[in-house]
C-alpha cells in the first residue's frame, strides 16, 4: 500500500460507515496539543481489576489485568500505547465503557510496562505480534465460545493491525471485530515527525526518559545487553532504536525496524471487521502517512476526524467520561459481539 505524497490530505470518510458521524472538537479544546495532553494530565481514576501473570514460551512473563463480568459476556482485549499500561487514561476510559455494557475486559501489558521489568533482555516493540498471538490463543482455549473483540491504541493499534494482516484468513474465528485508535501506520513518517521541533522537545523527551531508565535498570540484570552509554545519550527515536530496539530484535538498524514493524502494508490483508480512528491533526501521525480509504478492503472502515490530536478526542470536561474515540470503538464492537 503506497502512502499519499507529503502534504496531501486524506479524503473525507463520508462513504465509509460507521464513519458517517465524526468527532467534533468542543470550542475549548480545538488545539491538537491540548487534545493530546488533556488525558495524561487531567483524566484520573481506576477500576478494581484482577491481575494474572502468564509465563511465556521463551521464559518471560506477561501481566494481564482483568475486568471480570458475567460468564459468557463478550470479552474485549485492550492493548496500550508506547510506555503505557493498564493505568493509561484511555485504557481506563475504555474499561469504563466496557463495564457499563456488562462485558468483560482484559488488558495486555507489554513486556516491562506492568510495573515490573520483564526477565529477558528484550523489551516490547511496535511491531512485535507474538505476545498478542499467544494471549489470543490463551483466551480462546479458556473459552472456545467467547465473542472476542480487540482494541489497540497508538502502537498497540499498530500491533493489532499488523497481527491481523499476518494472520489474514487464518484469524481465529472467535475474534469477531477489532478497532484501532490513533495508529502510527507508517513508523518511518512518525519517527521523523517526533524527532524534530516541539514534538521532540515535549513528546519524544517524555517517552525516552522512561525508556532510557528501563535500559539502565535492565543493564543491572543483563550487563552489556546493549550499548547502554549510547542508549543514555539518545535524544531521538532514531538514536534510541538504533542503539536498543534494532540490535535486541535482529533488525539491521532503526530504519529497518520502522519499515518492517509498520502496519500500513498489512491493512489490505485484514479479514475481520475492523475500525480505524485517526485525527488529521495528530502531532504523531502526519496526514500523508494515513491510509487511503479507497485502498482498504470493505471490512476495514476508516474514521478521519479534522481534530482530535493523538489519543485525544476529548469532548467533555468530565474526567471520568470515556472519550469520543473510546465510546465509538466500543459501539463498533457491539455490532459484532452482541
């Protein structure tokens, strides 16, 4: 799938239901950066969840956090974004929406994101789909009749879409529908945006602060597992992924990693009913890197809102209210799960 030329704008989604009704930003939150930082700064709250630790086949572990519900109720698997977790505001928002419907929910915390470093030298990365595959298989084995949906946010969405494209017609039958919010479909384009200017000073600096700390802590358990000095100097995703992500995961370098991990080339191979929600003003995802709706298969629907920022879509001053994108994603799943 070929992205549009830089500077071009994605077409309006009027012909793609359920995208006929799109997000309208309120007058007090129309700036893309305000939409982006509103949630991390002002949305608070948590739900009582049950944690399950799952051992992986390679000797590591994954932590799953469960929102329990009635036996036989639909189950939604949630994947968070970069350096997120079950505590991320958008995960809490979707869990609230899921709970309000009487469904069950489960959150996959990526390796090193649950509050405890994983055992192995490797971390997670934006295109690693093996853990998702294993968790889905586990959920279905425990309940073969389950009506399962999956929602990924930001890089969690990239993982979901890439996995769906990899599985293609072999996607497990109990998985009825998927949704992905604010996905960086083309990681090369997103890295270039985030590695310069305001985005680098604010967003990238915040992400890398957490990521560099994990490298330092992991070096105490696995001395020399990467070039720690280079990782500590990294101030861009290009520098960090060249020093850490690429060598840990067998990529030739940062560019090779971004290219291979991007979900954009996989969208045409997705076979389940899938909703994509993105904003044209997303500071992480330039418009030219968004998919062209005309190239998507009929089962993949695209919502492109004029505003919304990155994982924003704020339309209420009430901090506990799920965002428009969170509500819209769960509404979409409902048509397939119930």
